[in-house]
C-alpha cells in the first residue's frame, strides 16, 4: 500500500489515517465497551475519551483487571525539551492529570534532555537541560499533585536511570533500532542507544520497590515505537509490560495534515504566547473550512471536519452541547469562519491566562516536584 503519511517519534507528515495506524502498529482501538469499563471507576468520562481523541491503547483491559484486584498502577509520560511547550503537548498531559485525579495515581514525568541533544544538531546539552526545567513549569501549571508527581531531567537523574538503561541496552540490538525507528548505520550510536533511556521509567518504580507495579503511559501515537521495544524487553527482565493509551495529534494551525510542530512558529500556539499573540496567529493562519465568499458560505455552509478552529475546539471545549451547536451552525452557514475563529480565541485566551499564572506560581514550587541523584 502506498504511504501517504509518516508517523515516527521524530517526524509526523501527511494526513494520518489513524485506523490504519492501529493495524500497522498492532494496537487496539478504544471501543465503547472499554469506555464503559473506565466509566465504572471514574464516574464520568473525560471529553477526550468521549470524543475518541484517545483512540488506541495497549493492554488497558489488563491494567483494569489488576486495578480491580487492588493492584494500583502509576502513570508515566514525558517531554523532549527542544523548545517552548505548545498546545499539542498539553493534550496528553491534561488527560494524564485527569487520570491522576480519578485513580489517585503517582506520575513519573521524564524530560529527555539527552534525546533532544542527540537528535537535534543545533541544540547543546546546556540548552536542552534548561528547557527541561522551563517545560516542567507547564506540567506543574496543569495542577499535578505535589508528592504524587516526580519530574526528572535525564542527565540530572543519570545514575539511577543509567543502571536500568544498561539492562535494557544489553537486550537491544541495532537491527531492532534500525527496523523500529528507521535508524541506519550512519546514525550516531547515541541515537541507537537513546530508546533504552525512554524505556526505564516504564519499570523504574518496580525496580526501586522490588515488586512489580503496573504502569500506564498516556501519549500521542508517535511515541508508540519506543514502547513496542520497551514492552518486549522489560518483559524479558521480569517486569510487567507497560499499558498505554494513545491520542491523535492536535493539528497544526495551518492545516489538518501532520501535527503541530514546535519548530515552525506559525503552525503552533505556545503556552507562553500572550493571548493577543495567539489571537493574531489564529486570525492570520488558522486553516478554514469555510467558503470563499460570505454569500456562498451562507448558502452552502462550512466544513468543520477540516476547519482547524473547530478541530481545536474539540480538544479544548469540554461542553458537548456547545460544541455540537457550533458544529451545526458552521455546517449550515449560520456561523462564519471569522466568527468561529473568535469563539476559539475567546476560549484559548481564558485558558492561556490561567495557564500562564499557573506557570509563574510553579516557579516557586518547582524544586518540590523534581527528583535528581
Ligand atoms: P515530545 O516532546 O515530542 O512530545 C511530548 C508529548 O506530546 C505528544 N505530542 C502531541 N500530542 C498531541 N498533539 C500534538 N500535536 C503533539 N505533539 C506531541 C507526544 O506524543 C508526547 O506524549 N521522546 C518524547 C519524550 C518522552 C515521552 C515519554 C513521551 C519521554 N518519555 C513517555 C511520552 C511518554 C518526546 O520527545 O515527546
């Protein structure tokens, strides 16, 4: 079959066919039966579950079996600190926060300053390490619980991580890193080695406690190749395979193809953008599903399925009724593209203001979230 899209941990391009990804990656879809099972424990479903923004998983049923037996799980997720955090990164983190609240779970949050040094020719280690702590403010601003949340930058937690990464590395061959990540002989040994470090938090709490603790990793589907490797190897080391739940990508502002990328400023809204800056970007760049003239739009209506402002509201507007009204009004032509953009701008302005306040407050408590050795 021809490949019209690419999804790897370092590149997402083209129009992603998520149903096909489930088949190609060998994951399971999040179906209504599973949603009902989750709801039994959480009382309500997060809007990103209701809308199947989290659409795929590995071993969630097993995780819930264990939970129902009283074997509680911890959460693990992360960030590759290559620049400022953008709204796309917040998608798995907001959902992780909900999981922490609903299941009373501990969170281990990895900042891969080593990865971003190894994979980006322009970034020095000092810079990726600085960005790790800058990005940690975004994590804390979302309200993760102090005492239940451990954030670490790889190079500052290296002694603990390295001992475990070695055990993974001993079982990982270069033919696997070539096959899974598309790496080649001319890639640095650092790139081939890196995935071992991302594997470690999937079993570290078990290794430290001396007993197996189930792990759930929420992330966007691009990171799945890492955890395919992790699951194989940690099982051989005697640990549980981590479960995972995967989300689709928040699209770039400029169009529904690919994902929001931190390296192209006009495709992204950063958590540090002033609300007026975000508003300008949306007015100027947000891809519209509207018609060329007001007259035509009123007559034929717009297409919310490709309109980026509408698509973003699916991630950020929690109220189903409101969202449905916007969908119908846009489809019928009652709501114009410009008006739809203003609805998104209003929503994000409130969100950004609150988040930026939270970021400033987070500076004072940052140390109490960080683990180092
Ligand atoms: P990074 O920094 O590329 O991305 C951080 C998290 O955000 C997700 N993501 C997105 N989600 C929705 N829409 C988007 N447009 C979007 N872009 C990125 C990513 O899937 C990720 O969950 N190597 C990792 C860091 C890492 C990690 C982990 C991530 C270390 N351990 C465990 C997830 C789970 C990275 O560079 O992520």
